[in-house]
């Protein structure tokens, strides 16, 4: 039996993170949750994930962008896929995407909150198999 793929959710919305955790665990993934970037870094050191599901706006509106950028420019972490899941466009009106803003937004995939379960699972499967 193969080992479960590990997913780290970094999101300060505890209810949303819990909902994602339940869906992912019920579909065979091992899931950890961190409510902020600092705890996310600690979790990554303790148990390297196969995928990071990352919110954009946490303590600062740019936390997710900055963390994603730092990971994609770190030799040890650059290959960990990142799925950004955020309501930033709805809350700020600022539209962005990996295609048009890829220089700064180097996430492997991006979706707006809330994401339908089937779409979440499809994107996760695409990123981690």
C-alpha cells in the first residue's frame, strides 16, 4: 500500500481550512493545517508536504504572495506544488492569475474561494497524483 500524499493547508480561516481538511482526508490524503505563514514554515520543516494549499490574505494582504515567492526561489522547496485558494479578487477587486502575473505569482495553480469539492479534488490530483 502506498503512503498517503501529504497536503499542508495554510489558511487563517479556520472553518474553511477544516472543511478542506475533511474533504481531502476523506479522499485519502494526509492533511496538516497551519493558520499563518510562521506556523506553515514550522509544519514544513517537521513534515515536508507533497502539496501546499495556500491562502493569500492572512495577517497581511500579501502573506500568501510573499510566501509563495519565497518557496519558489528556495532550492529545497521550489518543486513543492502550490495551489492558491483565495477570495482576494472578491474582497479587493484586484484580479490576478498565474498566466498574467506569473512573474510574482508563481503558484502552480490558482482558484477562487469557495471552490466546489469536485474541482478541488481534480486540481489536487493533477498537482500530486
